[in-house]
C-alpha cells in the first residue's frame, strides 16, 4: 500500500503537496478553453529554477500569495488593463487547494474541494475558465457515531437528525445560530447589536448555557472542530454567528445547515479535474507575471511606491495586495511599521488545527451498502465524505481531523497517524475501510506556508477590538485572503471574493 504524507515540515521552498506542473500539452488545451473575449490571453507561468539568479520586476500592482485570492486579484487587475506580478512562496499555485494525482488522469483534492449554492463568484470564475462541476455523491444514508452509538441520517434532512444521538440539539443549534446570524452584518460583525455580549464569550460558554445533554454538546464540539479546526472554547461566539451569517450571499441569508450539508449545501459539488485547476488556469493566463519560489520577506512603502523584497529579488509596484491568512501576513516585515491595530490583529487571528486524510480503495464499497460515505462522530476523524472521481473509480474516502484531535494526532509518527485514521474509517464503515490501497494526508498545520487551516478564526474580543483592521488598506497595502471576505469566509468562494474586492480597491486608486 502506498503512503503519501503531504504535510511534514518542509524546507521553505519545497511546498507540502504535489507540484502542479504546467505542461505544454495543458497549455494548448487551455488556449482553446479560454476564448472568452475579456479573459487575459494565455502565457507560460514563470517556473523558477531555484538555482537561477534572482529575478525582480515592476508592475502596477504586486500581489503576494498565489492562492485563489491573490490570483483572482491579479486576474481582475490584468483584465482591467493594468499590470500585476504575483509572488508565491511555494513552487506551485493554489495555496490551500492542491490536487493529488491518482493515475489514469484522475485526481483527488488534499485541500479545498467542494462548492455549493450561493458560491456564485467561484462558480462564475470556474465557468469562465472552462472548468465544469459534478455532484458530490450523496445517495443513501449517512452514518452518525457518537458515544458508541451508531445511527444513520439523511445529509440534507434535519428531520432525520432527530433520531440520532445529539441530533435534536443539532437541530436546535441550527435554529438558534441561524437566528443570531440574521443580526450580524456580514461586512462588519463588530457592529451587530449584540456584538459586545457575543464577543465577550466563547462558543463553548454559549454551548453550555443552551445545551444540557452530553450528546448535543459533543455534536457541537465536532461541528466546531470540523468547520473551524478549533474547539468551542477557542472561539468567540460572535465569530461563530458571523461565520454562519456569511454562508450565503447578498440575496440568501447564511445558515449552519448550508455549511454542514451536501446536496444544496457547501459540499454540493466538485470541480472536474480538481479545484486546484482554477488556480492553475488563472496562472496560465497571467503567464510570466506569476513568480514561484519567491517568498516575500519585507514590504516597504516609500516615495509613492511599494517594494516587496523576496528570495527572488525586489519587486516594485504602485500598490501591493497581501493575499494570505492574517497570521501569515503578520510574519512579513513592514516598513514603516503597520499601525498597532493591524499588527495586533495578526497576532490574534490564529488559523485552525486541521488535517485532511484520504484512503483510496479499488472501489467505493460503502455505496454497495447504501451509504453516502458521509459520517459524523466523536472519532479522531470527525467527519468523512466520498471523494471518488466522477466515473466511480477508484473509491476515495476522505476525512477531517480538527481541533484537539488534530493536535494529538499530529504528534504521532506516520504509522500511528495512518492507524488512527483507518481505525476511525473502520468504526464508521466497517473493516473493509481499514485496508486501502493508498493512504494520503494533508497536514496543513505543519505546512510552512499555511501553518494552520482550514481558516483563521477569532477568539473572544478580537472582532470587536480589532476587526476594523481586517480589510482596511494601509496606505498602498491592501488585504485579501478568504479571512477578509464578506461572504463565505473560510471557503474558496471567500478567497475569490476577497481577491476581486482588493483588485477593485486598487483599480479605484489607479484610475
Ligand atoms: C483541508 C482543507 C479543506 C478545505 N475544504 C474546502 C472545501 O471543501 N470548499 C471550500 O470552498 N474551501 C475549502 N477549504 C478552504 C479553501 O481551500 C480556502 O479558503 C482557500 O483556498 C483560501 O485561499 P486564499 O487565497 O485566501 O489563501 P491561501 O490558499 O492560503 O493562499 C495564500 C498563498 O500565500 C502564499 N504565501 C504565504 N506566505 C507567503 C510569503 N511570505 N510570500 C509569498 N507567498 C506566501 C501561500 O503559499 C499560499 O499560496 C479547505 C481548506 C483546507 C486546508
């Protein structure tokens, strides 16, 4: 059985995931797909030879980070006729999205994967880039396994939650949180009427006050670990309500149910060829203006310009967009120093503790038993999904390990991590799950260029005390990254929205 572990601590330029090579063949295929009139033309991505002499350059806008946020920003800037250079620390684009090759032209994603209703900007972008979607497998029953009791439910039907342990409280929590979310402005949660009260308590304080049953409390712990990679005690109640409020769009209020469900929810669909394709296709169109293997170290605003010093030389622009999680942005050196509110925000907005684990089988055997491959429980792996390629082969079961489980699991050696993962898969789906032909893990918390995932979260006091600094530009420095979004923070949609918003800010200044 092959073992892949993608998150071991890495040298700075190695990245943690399979490099997405951009071959000549793909380049030609991309040409045909990108015929839309306003789409920037295709150009080859600058693949840095790390032994080569440093590079440098000038453009209207320097973008730091070639995840979906940074690439979306550069794509909009070039579309508007301005120039952009994107600087990326890793030797690949896509950031928290990365494809893993399964052979035979098939892939599985080790980071962000699913897309669903109200994630309109991401869908529009993918369509423009010629990337289609297919429905996630959601046929049959899903498994619940809390405190040793196994049950089944239907993913999108809260009525069926009522019969599984903790399910009644989960339905109650959805009602309460959705109601609270309606009072939270998505662009400025710190202005919510109850902001001070909710930001003065943890999600755990609220959980203990509203839910007496052990199963219900445990179910909320699992939700918190799965959605944020954090324990309820780590996180502000205002942040939780804001996150729920954001799980919608300008016309559709956010809902916790949308966050956790598959059909019609955040896990509704997947991208053909894998989600990293979106970044790869944007990078192709940006061509030589994407510089890989170029970690930014210092950003200086001087003489009406911004210069970004990297391991690949100095890049100078009229504006810079920093497109990464707040905690990562805080690692850069800024001259002059940033205002205290912004510097302190980056010290107070940690990324979650999280891992994505995957087992590959000859076939998705759980489907034969009428199961969706989705499970929810108090095992090390708190939730699973079927991530099998669209033609049904091989079978790919993925799971997420979050919060305190991730912290403990991560201390194990590879054999221990694999065993703990497969034990959990077997608890949900039986012994067949214990014997995959390949095991893959994405230990993003160990990754030098992410240092946590899937999202940065706010402990108590941060949104009300420092939230205004989350996306406010500082001189010629603008902020992007999913954490700065107004809808779908923590998701690919939020990343795209944030990049487009930062691009609009800069274009407004340049005009
Ligand atoms: C395991 C996992 C599962 C997920 N599942 C889903 C899902 O199913 N659906 C969904 O919508 N979302 C999901 N997400 C979240 C989604 O992947 C992210 O929200 C999104 O990709 C974030 O994009 P971004 O551009 O904001 O940040 P990032 O992707 O983190 O991009 C930041 C970039 O900055 C680079 N960088 C960092 N420091 C420097 C530096 N000093 N200099 C230069 N570059 C630097 C990084 O290498 C990175 O490429 C998941 C995430 C993870 C990790």
